[in-house]
C-alpha cells in the first residue's frame, strides 16, 4: 500500500508539472497564431495510450513517463521533422514568426514552472502557516547521530549559532540543507563558541553512511514497538522511559552509555504511561539493548510534555504573498547552489545526482497534501532551472540561439540547428543514463 501511495503522488506531481510546462509553450504559440500539431503528456514512442484530435492539435498520453512535449509546426525540435523543414516556410509556422515571439514561446514553459512554484509557496503559507521550534528554545542543543557530521566535529548537545555567517533563527527542514552546502558552521558547546569547517567533499562523505536525519531536535525515549524476542514485555507502545538504573534520561540519546554499562543486567526504570510515572524493572541484553523499537513524537506533543515551545505563525492571504515569494526565492537560490556544487568536481556531489528513482523516493509513504505540494513546488523549480541550461534540445538551448539571432541580426541555419539538436540529444541521453545509473548503482550497493 505504501508504494501505491508513493507512486500515486509521484505520477500526479509529474503529470501536473509536465502539463503546465507544456501549456507554457502552447498558450503563447496559439496567441501568436502558431500551429501546434501535438500536445502530449509522456512520450508516445511507437504508440499512444490515448489520443484525440481537436481542431489542428492532437492531444494524447504516451506510455513512456520521461516527460512530455508540444510539437510546434516549423520548429526544429525532438521530432526532427526534416520533411516539413524542407518545404517553404508557412505563415503559421514557428520559423516564420519574429524572433521576439519565438523567444516568448520558448520561455513560456520555464516561466510557468517558476510561477507555479511561487503560487504553491504562497498557498502553503496561507493554508498551513509556519510551525517551528525557535533555535533559542533548544536549551540542550541538537541531536547529532550521523557519522559524517560527527567526523567533521559536531556533537549531540551543540547549539547551532550561524551557518556561513547567517544567524540560525529556527530549526526547520532547511537547516540541514544549509549545513550540507555550507563552508563553516558556528556552534556553541559547553558555553564556548567554536567554528566547524565543512570539508569541500562533505556531500560525498555523507553518501557513505546510511540515510537518515542529520541535525534534529533531541527527543525523549519513546517506545514504538516491542520486539517478539524482547525480554521486556512489561513495556507498551507509547511508553516514555524517564530513567534507567536510577539515572534520569530526558533524551533518547542519553540511554546509550547507561545501557552499555549494564549489559546483561536487570535494572530499575521509570516510565511515563498515560501521563503517570510508573516504576518497573527492565532487562538489558548482552549487546546493551532493550529489545524495543524507538519512536518519535510530533512537536505538538513534545510541547505538551514540556520539552519545547512550539511557535506557530499564521498568515492572512495578503501576508502570505511576500512570505511565499521569499520562500520561493530562497529555494531557487539554494537549488542554484546545489547545481554549482554538482558541477564542481572537488565536491564530488555529482555522485549523488539521481534520476526518477530518487525523485520517487522523496515522496512520503503516507498521503500528505502539505508534503505533496512542498515537493511539487521544489520539483517545479528544479524543472525550470534544468530546462534553462544552455543545452541544445532544451528550452535553454533554443533561447541561446534566439538571443544570438536577436543580438547579431543573423539567424542560424536550419542545418546548424539540426546538428545542434542532435548534439543536445546525445548530451541529454548521457545525463539521463548517468543520473538513473547512479540510482541503480546506489540500489545495488545498498
């Protein structure tokens, strides 16, 4: 069932982005009286799952979910329709239109992608607002479990003060990404501030360890499940362990040293069950475990238990506009930084480039509209930026040649554009194979 929910979100998001991107080309083409022969969701190699002609345009759904396209008459594109291009130009063809109109048609797709992302962020600010834990309220610092972070110098209990000189106001989903892309992080440990220099290839170091959280708020020891072979059947799901062997533990990360010292022993403990403190006896295995699966609490419950103060900020529709625009701008800047890292061989970030499996993997196994729209907005930005890359066969390649034509007054020959399109196809196929090959490699290694 989980995979069905993930797949449904993946296909819905992908379909929405493709259709709106292609509409970005379709609408200005029609406004400038340019004939659009096909409008397709997914590619129709050899056959279509569905197609219907309305007016001069065939609308359809292909079977290969690697994208979509609009076929515009008189344009050298992925169709490579050389027969049409050999005929005299017609008034309704793309090649007959002024360069400025062709430029608007080609920029339409990415423009829609960026507008969509900003609209989503505005809508999310209005509907969901912001729920967060202020960094100042993390009195006991953050939880660090990832070996890559520990290796560069982070420890549980550290307080994150600033990242690349920018003060950290809140602990949220963006904090980890900022740390990953940073050059240095200022922390406070035991009342003393110190700077941690982030290695250039930190992304590569991070990939060598199991995926999971990086920097998170410290949480209590919550029991989620009791293993079948656990000796501690007196525990129940949702119990919170407050002390072990007479030592109080406020956070889950504090249990390790206590359990390790008491391997193979029976110890006293205090648990919180239904808001009541209950003393019990627990058995520690020879490996220093209790035979339970730990769980998590949502931040609202953590607030009720007195762990953190949760701040919630709601916005009116008017207030949500600048908030959403700022969020979209920051996401766009962050993605630009990620691309810069990928194209810098020293970071080795190119090893983490992923294809469709990676995109599929970021969708949650349970349906969440908030998560769905957040991921869709980010993918829309990614799609817009990637399509603007100056690679022939991408929108950015067409834009590059059109700008050359507008500035120089000279139009590249059809033969040149055909050859450039072929080169672009080779580059795109290579990138596609590399990205999806990375996914396959990581799956095999894992």
